[in-house]
C-alpha cells in the first residue's frame, strides 16, 4: 500500500487531475496559460505546469503573417495543449491552435450577430483565396472579392480589411467570407446618401465608366447614372462611342431619379438649345432645301436638314417613276439630296419631305413635248389582259387599250398582234398628269378603218373581207394560200375548207387552184387566216335575209338558187 512519503504513479495521476480539474476535464485539447522560460533560436520554451516544458516555433507568436514576433522571457501566453508529452517526454504545445480556438469563439459570436470581421488575404488557392481572421483561416471565393471582376488581386493582399462571414462549420473547420458583401453594403449606404443630395434638373459633372450600344454609364461620385444614346445629342448618334469615350469628364443634367430603385437618368442634349424651336418658320411648306441622307429603311429615308433636325422621305415620295422599289436603290447613305418640305409638326418633332417633288414631273414634261394628237414611238414593255404598256421618255409608260390596237378585230386578237420588246408607233389620245396616266392608240394611225373590200392596193386585207386566194401548197392540216398574185399569204385549216365533211379533205384541191374565202383573223405573226366554211355560212345568212326563209315555205335550195342567179346576173 502506498504511503504519502512514497506516492505511486496512480497517486501522482490522481493528484494531477485534481489540479487540472478532474478526469473529465483532461489537460489535452485545451487552451491554457503558460510562462515563457526561454527563447532558443527560433523556438520558445513555455512552462504550462506540466512535468515537462513545451516548445513552440517563434513565428507562431507573430501578430500577422510575415511580421516579426515581439516576445520576452517571463511573458504569459496562451497555448493549446495537443499532448501532455510526446516520445521525448516534452509537452506538445501550439500557439496557432490556441489563437485559432480563441478566434473561432469570437467569430461565432460575430457571425451570430451579423457583424463584419477583420482579416488579411495571404494566399491563393483553387477558386479563390485564403484569409487570416486573427488565427482562423477562411476561404474567400473569387466571385466575392469585389463587385466587379478583379484581374490583379495582389494590391489587396496582406492588408487588413473587413469581411462578411457567409458560412461557418466549426466541426469541419470551414469558414467562407465575402469582401464583396461589405463593398455592396458600403456602396448602398453611399448611394442612398448621394441620391438624397441630388435633384431632377440639376447639372453635375461625371466620369464615363462604361459604354454600351444603348448608352453610357456615368459615375457621379459614388453612384452611376445612365446617359441614353437618344439623350446624348439632338443629332443622330448611331453609337455613343462616336461622341464620348471611357474616362471622359462630361457635364450632364439629371432628367429623372427613381429613389426606390436608385436609378438615375442623365442627359447631355438638354444642355444645348433645342433646334426644333421655330422649325415651322425655318422650314416652310413647299420650301426647297438640301440635306444629307442619314438612314435608309424599308419605308423611306431620313434626311438631316441641320444638326438635330431630320425629316422622313416616305418611299411613295421618292421617285415619280420607280414604284415598289427599296429606297436604297434610289438614294444612298451620306448622299446630298434636294428635298421639298411637305409637312412640319413641331410638337411631334416630325418633318415630311418629298424627293420627287424637287424634280420635274415627267408627265407634265411629256404633255409639253407631246400634246394630244401627236405621234410617239416606244417599246412594248408589258402586255396585260386589257392592253399594252409602251415605254416612253423619262422612264414613263403609256397604255394602249386593246380596243385601240387594231381595226376590225376583237381585243383578244388585237393583243396577239404585238409582243413584248417590239417597237411600235402610237398616237397620244389623253394625258392626266395628276393621275400619272397617258392613253395611246395604235389603230388611230391607220387610214380608213373597218372595210369589207377584197384587198387594198397595198395587198392588205381586213377581217370579214371575202377574197380570192390561190393554193400554194396542200398539207394534211389544210391549204397554204396567197391573196392575188403578190398579196399576203395565209392558211386555211382543214376544218375551214367547207361545211360538209366531204369538202374538208385538202386532197380535193390542187396547187394553183383559185377559190374564194373569208378573212377570219390574224395569227401572232400578223398573217391572215381564211375560211371557206365561214364564207358559206355568211352567204347563206345573207341569202335568207334577202330572198326569203324556210319558214315561209321556200326550201333552202330555192333560196340559194335565187341568190346564185342574182349573183350571175349581176
């Protein structure tokens, strides 16, 4: 049995536990106070009341990474006991662990209260950076460094600065912090204070921070305002970079302030005189001015009359003759053009311009040079179901109605006499310059009109005439014939050789044979077509009218016999 003079190992352990707080509160894993007994090279010897002293690297006592530790023998410090003794019988102590444990306690309090904490960025890791929070190491994601992406973080390292704790997990030793949250909060406070000091209509100076397609952002000393592209200048601005550049100091006027969203709208043109004031007096209706084409759209072209004032030339007012074409085929950007003022609306800031009105009206010009009754010549531009369009001077067209193409033929047949690209002569029948219409006639240039005579002295024939023709050739489809000895040539179809089927056989006729036939029309090459059958039917009809009818008791043979006798006597 052990005695007090000679205590056993168990007695010593029990005495030690009583001194340190009992078995349940072991010495290891705790932060305790110790005394610096010596400083040997880079190691600090510390006595924490154990049977042996412990050694701690001197650098762990530095106030911050990279700084020199200020420590003297006899100073009292707090250290963390990893183990009571190691294999060498020394206590294993750590100043960093002690500082970390103390820091965690304080950080948890600050995190619960939502307060900011001070820290130092001291290293770079994948996806972000490491931050020393007075002994506890935290992770700073790259997206949380600043409000905007930062290319070079070096100027921010090793500098004490505030951070906001986003997440803490003591069991895993995980802390995530944000510098951006602090900046945004500070910025919001500054913006709120600055916005309260601004008023609509106020003129301030700012610095252009960023330029986009729709405008520029101007820094007003802690808060940004948007300078929209339409508020930069009264003249047309296609892109803000044409007028301003990043870093420029500009004078702007505050147009609108939304204190709820903290958005500010700015303007530069508001500091200039408005060119639209008195525009109606400067640009009277009917006045002729020279401008520059600034923009071309599908519905027209914009012409700048002066800086800040543009007018629209609608596509319908661009050309007298070019209809349904894109404005880009009539004018080009930056082209100088003469225009006529058609309408001015100062309130809506709109001016309607006319391009064609600044040029001579081609229909009025045509009426001066070619009065009604004169003869013109042109090319057939197009053939429609109701007539022909003839190209005339200055790119205008005149129309020949199908009833004014030829005498003695139907409209459809008359249209077939001419083709696109053919050059024809016509007479001017009517001119309506206001409606841009010119009526022409081709048949009016021909002498006479409808005639039932056999043939004219020139060998021409008319529709409905009875002529004597000579067979030139016999084909399966009919007969090629000629009027007189040197007249026009034409064709009699097989079905037109007679009324009876037996008469419709071409082989019944011989080359050189003469026979009478009626002119029934003209083909596309203007050659006449003949018909014996039509002549027979016309003669029968005429005979019935003159010598009686079968209804009166006379037979068809009697009627035709009387008609033939009368013809022979004549």
